[in-house]
C-alpha cells in the first residue's frame, strides 16, 4: 500500500462532513476500529495538502514507500512501529513524527492503531508525486 498512491489528483475534495472551516472529528475510533485490514479515510484534500486517517491493525504492515511531500504522522490510538532511515521508532497516542519528502518509510501495527497522516505537497515532484 502506498500513501503516495492516495494523492493522484490535484483537486479540492470536500466530504459531506468537511467544508472549509469545518471541524473534523479525529477522536479515537475505539471499538469502531476495523481490525481486519489496513484502511485509509481521506479527511481533507486540496492542491497542496492532504490529511488522512490511516488504520493499521496489529501485525499488519504498510510496506516501504515515499510520499509526494513533507509528511507528519500523529498516533491517535494504539501503537505503530515507524521505520525511517533504518531506525524504528514507536508511535503511541500523543506522539508525532516528521518525514521529509521522498524519504523511504514504513510502518507496522504493534497494537490496533489509527494515525493521522498529513502530506504537504512539494513542487519538485518525484516518483510518487501526484
């Protein structure tokens, strides 16, 4: 699964619950978390930014990939091991990390988890650029 693959169009997306200036609920999903598969829910998408809630069940992997811009990943619930630059770091609720554009990274669910991924697009493009 490639997060870069989630950003294939340069359009503004508004979901029914997401209008400019609207509040988006990013509370933990708790019992509502789908433990059967990795899933991604686009929360915001503009020409320069995308915000996605990524659900990563325990034992599931998001393979090595790059993103088309600067990335932050914030753990909302559970725990994931995040690999970047050969270093594994555990993300737990309330922790956030930053990855530069084009840097290979991966993650693995340690506990059933959801993370908030923000991608700020770069103009320089790259192999996964949308």
